[in-house]
C-alpha cells in the first residue's frame, strides 16, 4: 500500500561504483599532525581534512554559509539541530545536514554523507572514518589513505571499526541497508540498537517506517502510539508520517474507522506543516504527490465504510494533487474535477 516511504528515510551512506577492492587516496600532512586531501563538495572544491580520531564529518560555519548562500547546499538537505559528541568526550550543539556528493581525489565519491556544522571549527571540512569504513577497512600508511573494500554484510550487520561506537555503527549500518533496500537487515540494526538504549524521535520514526514497509501491523500501531505519547506536536512533518503509517496498518487489517481517523489526522498534520487549508490547496492548483496518496487511501477507507460522498470528495482532491490512480478513478466514475 505504501509507495515511497524510503525516499524520506534518506540520510543514508553509499559509495560510488568507482570504489575498487583497494583504493588509495593521497594525503598531505599538515604541521599539526592532521592530513588534508583533494576534495569537492557538490562540485565545488573545499579544503578538506581527514582525521582518524573522528568518526563523523563536520564543517565550519564559514564554509557552510558560503556553500549554502551560493546554492551548493539545498535547503532540503539541512535536517535541523542536534548534539554531537566530540572525540574528547565533550558535547556541542550542531546543525545537521547531508552532503549529496563528496568527491575525494579522482575516483572516490561518497553520496549523502551526514555532516554537522560546528561553530568555531577551525578547518573548512573535516571528514572522519564514517565516510569510508562501514564499507571497508581504512588504513593510513605512508601519507596515503587505503580503503580495502570487501566486507560481506551478511556476516555482520555492524561494521567492524574500533573508531566508531556501537550505537553509531548500528545507525550507519541501518542507513546503508536502507539505501540498498535491504529492509529486513535495516530493521535488525534498529532492533539491536533498541536493546542498547531508546532510539529517540527520528530513529524511532525510521524504525516504524521499516515496520510499516514489512506490514508488521500490530507493531506499527503499538510503536506509533508510543511515539505519539512522547513526540506528538513537536514536528508536523513526522506527525504526518506516523499517522499515515497507523492508517496503513489499520487499513491492512480492515479496520475502516480507525484507518479513517488516522488518515484524517495525517491530512491535518500535513496542512499544518505548510500552514495551508484544503481551500488554499485547491485554489493554488499545487500538485502534491505525497498528500495525494494519503487522500486516495482515505477515500478508499471511506468507500469501504459506506460513506461514498466523503470518498468521492477525497478522490477529487487527490486527483487535484496529481495522483494518477485518483485521476483514473474520477474519470471512470465521472467525478468532476
């Protein structure tokens, strides 16, 4: 029933096809013991440091502002604020974003790299082992960075790396499995992580989306209810997807009233997210595939519950949003758009 959930699970690591069994990246040693390497961010060259002691990627505020203001970072790639644990054990607040394309040297491309913007960072871009070592062993020798590809995922869902804490390894592994559409393995990563500590708002949402993809209806409903108890109204974006997942789960079990209630809540959260009403949407002529899918699902539940007038209205608005199935149904039933 669900269609493109994992376009929104985003924030996943993947290496370009150019990575061979052994890839060598030339490092330039600095006087402070760190290394620099030839790299570009989304097509623009940025002085980039490599650090064996750091498990994440980070950039300075100055670099971020330059890239953002000149169009090299898209607003949708900025994910919000978070807290980052530094190598020395301290914590700092940081903005979170995704670098769509980090090219290192001539042949290594890292896509969708989670990155933090850290105030007062004194280097433009710092890349840690997370960019590479969940896909292979990373070794620095003789001023070169060697990546030995070949870890077989089926042998272990957790990448083997002494530089990455278990929690972060599980998160990286889950995201890599999502990117590869290995949803059972991604779910296993989240379940292993839940045994260590609570997932938190966004990872728990990701886990629920995985459960929904696998049609584990009772678990979807149970986890959604717990998520709403703790996080409802904190973000309309996630509220929408949680209610939508609950609607899916109830719809699959044939519970039309509960499915209708949850889909209606999802639609309300969506309108709230964009500060619009249905009237505004209809007047603007805006095509919105995501909302169109939910309205189409809501229409089917109204139809199954015998409320044909509301069903036709949902199909009509869904068609206005550009939903192909709704457009076809409206034409078949002669529902005027």
